[in-house]
C-alpha cells in the first residue's frame, strides 16, 4: 500500500494487518522505525487530534516532522496551487499526511507525486485513518469486528468518519441503525453502497433509549457548523440529538460509545464517567494506528 486515500482500497486482510501492527505499537510505541525519515503534515483545514497524533506517531518512532497546521502560513495565501505545493513538498518528505477541505484533494495529490500520500480527511468525503482507529477501538472493546449492531447518530450527511466507517465495516457483516434528521440524512450513495454489499440497515429520526439498547457500538457525531452555508440551517439542527447518562440505563453490558471528536453538545458530560464511554481512549488509540499506517505506506515493519 503506497498511499492511503480511501478505506475502500483496504481489503479485510489489509485492515487486519494494520490493526495487528497497531497492537504491537500499543505495547511499545517508542521505536526507531522512522529514524532518518521525514513526514510532512499539510493541514489546509483545522485539526487537533489527527495532526497531533500523526506528529506524535512520527516522533515516537524517531522520525522528523515538517509542514503546517494553518494554510494561512503557507504559500497558498500567495496563490500557489495544490499541485505546486505537493510537488515542492515531495522534494523534502518521505510521506505527506494531508487534510484538505475539498473532496478528492488527497486523490489528486497522489496523482501528481510519487511520495506516499495519507489522507487525513478530504472535505465531507473520507477519513481513512480515523476509520482504522475506530476499527481498532471496536475490535479491542468487542474482541471482534463481526456481526455487530452499530448505531450511527447525528450528522450523517457531511460526516466523513461515518462514510468511511460504513465502508470499513463492510467486510464484517454489521447491522447499521442510522439516526439523523432529514436535513442530515445519509447520502443516497451510502445507502446504495450498503445494498450493493449486502449490509442490513434501519433508518430513523428517533434517538431513544430503545434504539441505544440495540447497540454494541454507539457512534456519535457533532453537527459540523463549517459544512453549512446557511447559518439558520445549522441553528435548526445543531442540538437535535444529545446523549445523556439516563438514556443508557437499558444499554448492553458491552456497549461502547465512540465519537471522532471534537465534542460540542451532543454528549453530555455526565456520560464521561459511564463504563460505556470510550471516546477519549479511542483518541489515544489513534497514535498506535497512525504509527502502523506510516509503516504500511513506507513498507516498514516495527523495529
């Protein structure tokens, strides 16, 4: 695997190999695997967890990081094209980790350079490294990826983590329950994807304890203000679903609550101390998975 652009390019075998390697990094994240390597992190869109976990992954493997966390400090403010930015940075780095606000930007970058590209999120399209850490978190807490009930709640329209996770779980026979208002409904292309891959699903706008009681994994998402062109539309749906501790009384003992973060209002703070809450550990898992991803695209094994 030279690039990681979309989770759909990963076979079940690829996924399991990356997760197995991540488990070895969890046991010992401090290695010399990337000694002498340089990783460029190009974030044209704001990020905290993804950028910092990639940069920490590099440094714990004794690599070095270059790049920017604010495109306003780069030559794009002077009118430099994405094409030229990628061509230039390719001269300096062994891997480029890139987040961009345009769908398809990572794929385009991979077509103009021979340097491996890792997609750290492209618009509302894909977020494959997040999906792999989600899969790692699911496997770790459920001891399997097979035949799970996965309830996805909130912004299913713009949620690139949702779109990627549907594809990432497609080899493992999940049952999905999609919970969203009409304004934030899952795009038709992902319903079609489910049908084409024989994935069972239900659709509802009701977020109730009865829905939660069916879940092995409850995947919460925030309503993404930055994706709305009409502020009134955002205000209409921003607090449509809020998970509160009392709603978890009938939950399965194995339930785990995931969230790609940042959290805004969609999970009340009284949930944080519940045994099902796993979103902070999920973020920690991102370090080990991203170490594994860097090894994957560079064709390296941990040392």
